[in-house]
C-alpha cells in the first residue's frame, strides 16, 4: 500500500468510483492492528485504490476532513468523501464497507 498525500487521495477519489485513505500514527497500538486489517483489504480488493498516511506528517488531512482520532479510514464514493470509520471492528466489517 502506498503512502499518499492529500492530493494523492483526492486524485484517486476523482478517478475511481470508490477509494480509501487510511490515517494512522506509528505509536498508536490500535493503529498497528488496524494496519494489518487494511493490508488484508488491499489483498482482497486489488482494484480498490487504498492509500495511507502518518497523520503526524499530514495534519492538513485532519483539518480538511475533520479527523478526530486515529486509526481513521476515509472512504470516498464518486469523488466525494462520504464516511469516516474509527472502529475497524473486523475484516468482514471492512470488506462490507469497502467491497
């Protein structure tokens, strides 16, 4: 999974019917578990553009989209951010949201 900037996410969202942007911080324990789940999603959904960013270095994303905590998964449909997921729950839950 590639590291994206805000511009990368917005371009991917504009090109695809659906895109996801995973936001994390490296010292967050919950983020480490969430990262593994996102890696599984990338394997299960190879056609879905999924990027990631360390929020410590991309604060503009939090400011623009109102991200309140990490981990956070921004999902866009038809170029518009439509959902923020903070509780990743399970791989099947994420698959339902992203599939």
